[in-house]
C-alpha cells in the first residue's frame, strides 16, 4: 500500500537468499556511519581521541577519586561522560565541550565517503528521504553536512545534544529519527558498518543493512535478518532498480 512518501518496491541488494523473506518496504533511508558525519569523522578523529582528550582534561583538574578506567580514558566516551555527568557535573560540561570541539574539527577535515553522491542521487530520484544518525555532537554533524554541500539532501539529523547522552543508544536514536521524519520506524532502512548498531536498531524495529565500508567485516555484520553490501554504489543501484 502507498505510504506517506509514495509506494516503493523492496530494496533488494545483490542476490537475496531465496530462503529468506525480502526486505520490508522502505519509504525512508535512515543512513548512518557512511555519511561524512560519522565514519569519516571517526577516521579523522582517531580511535580514542575523544576518550584521551577527556582523560587529559581530568589530569589538569583538582584530584577527585574516580574509577581507573575513567581516569586513563579506557571507559569509552559514552561511559566517561555519563560518569562525569552523575558524579562531577562541572567536569562533565567541560569534557563534553572539549569533545564537541574535537568532533567539529574532525568533521571539517573528513574525507567524503566513496559512493555517497550516488546514494543521495538515488534517494532523490526515488523520493526517499535520508536522515543522519550519530553519537557525534549535532554541531559537528551539521557542520560536516554543510562542508560537504549535502545538507539540502538530508531531511533530519539525530545526534548528541550536549550532555543528553541518549544518542549513544542507536535504537533510541533510530526511533527519534523516525519521529522527525514522521514515518513508522519499521518503514526505515538503517545502513551501518557497525554490528552493534545494526543489532540495536533491529531490536528497536527498523530494518538493517550492513555495508563493508565501515568498522566491521561482513562475517560480523551479516545474519539471517541482515543482508550486507560491499559498498554504497551497490546500495545506490538497488535503490534505483528495486
């Protein structure tokens, strides 16, 4: 049945296993990790730059007892900020501002993802909306979209806003994005190269598609419910021919 964005056939990627059902209809493509606001920004940042920056800030502030994993920056930026927000709110504000500045600098220098233009053109040609999901600061995400001159192609952005750390939960952010688009979550296709994010959005109710251009390999991305493509060009072709 036609939805609020028109009627579309399923997005068929490569040879869908005949024993598996076809992907559900997707009126909106919720695309993350491969837009320059996420994967490429993370590459520009380095593997643990945010954690080390926050840990470095704590070393030049008055000593307070805290877990060693927080002190040395091995706790992950989400858990570090959550700990500071609960126990050291003054340091939490400073740490989040420092991390956001790093993310902004990386966003402005990140390289454009191969195949991105093709995906955006395919979505425009088939009347599919594109949204960006990220745990980076919203300011950095928007700056990256403007720097790469693609902001006009993106209908919604769901990213971290200050010390509201709910953006670190991909399932929550996927639902937030669907609400911004005013479409049901199960009509959205979430594209990611991170297996944990794919699992989270599938648990929330969105369809997932793995892409090998990201963090994890195909063997970690694929399962009975999640097909995998090798690159964004393959996705763009499927959007145009499905």
